[in-house]
C-alpha cells in the first residue's frame, strides 16, 4: 500500500493545512472543522482545497501566509515557519494555543464575584471579596528570589539555560508529556520550566502565598498557572540576561528573532520579555 505522505509533493503545505484546521477549531471552540472551512481562508475551490490538504498544491506566497495569519490571529512568522518546514504543525498548534495567563484578568474576578453573590447571597460580604482578592495576589518578587537561587545553584551566568542541569540539582522534578527528542524546542522548553516551577514553588522552603484556601477552585487553578508562567519566564529568560543580550545585539538585528534563537524560546515569549525589559527599571 502506498504511503500517502510519500506521494506529497509539498509536505510542508500539507502540514500547514492541518495547522490551519486545528487553529480554526481552537478559535471557534469546536473540534469540527470542514476541509472547505480551511480552503475558505484563501478562497480556494474544493479541488484546490483538496490538493492543498494532500500536499499537491504549494502554499508559500507572502500574501497567502499573511492572509492566513490574519484570519487565524497568529504571528506571521509562526505560519511561515510551518509553511517552510521550520516548525511542524503539532508544535505550531501548541504555540498558537498560547501559554495561558500571565496576569489575573480583572474580568474573571468580577465575573466570579457576580456569580458568588448570586449563588451565595446570604454568605457574601466585602470581607469575603477582599479575601479572594488577596488570595489572587502574585508575589513576583518571591518567585524571582526562588529562581535566582536556582540559577545560583546551577551556576547559570549565560543563556540558554539548560533544564537537565536543574533536574540534576533538585530532586522531584520529572517532565511529563514532552515528546522524545523535542526537549530543546521552544514550546516544550517553556512547558518543562513550568513543570519545574510547579515542583520548586511547592517545596517547604519555597513559595508561601497567603489566602489560597479561600479561593474557588477555578481561581486557584488560574493563580497557579500565572505563578508557573512567571517562574518559567524568570528561569529561562531572566531580565538581567535579556537586557545584556539586547544591549549586545544592537539595532541592526531583528531583535525578536535574535533573542528567540539565543534563548531557545518562541517569538511570543521573547516579545513579552522585551516588553518587561522596557517597562521594568534596572535594579
């Protein structure tokens, strides 16, 4: 039996089709996306859509890739990376899905308060609301101190930060759901750093925020997500090293791409870190 992949003239375009299908499902909140929904991104007729899906039609023009990125609400560079084979569609979908929350959305808090007032009107009070707000505070300074201790223990003075060194230095860290051979890929590196954070922030001498017992379960989960994301940011791209690399790079480079290559992190993460550098005073 002939392997369909081996008959594809343009396997990167076939991967791009699968990427578009998956991201359309994410954006629409539905797993059911028809082939023609994907073809509609480029106004293709059914025959051309089928050729694209099966790797018999190449999608590589700048106009087409920019159009796809705009409609999928993705970074142009991410779509281009899939179309050129620099990134497979699985990791690209993870990247498009994003990294979760880095701050507590006030809208989520207000929605929670409204719902709790409705359901538990007799038990609701300003004190209860205040306790929940306090429990949602993220102590970034404490997280930064813990990460600084990790860097000191492994002797981290340059990038990229190597996660195997952290595993050797600290007990209890075990990475889960990371595809074999992908450990150095940007998205998976960040996920591994998040998993390390979930262990190190929970250690007896580690992070001890107050008021978490008062939080509804969904807020508790959200707070932990934010804390782990900040831990991962500080671990893999500490501001002192980002600042140093920005100064070294100068203005002649594409700064985001340069930092992504140096830190082994995605453009999305490095974009965020550059903003942190700009907004944070040098301490």
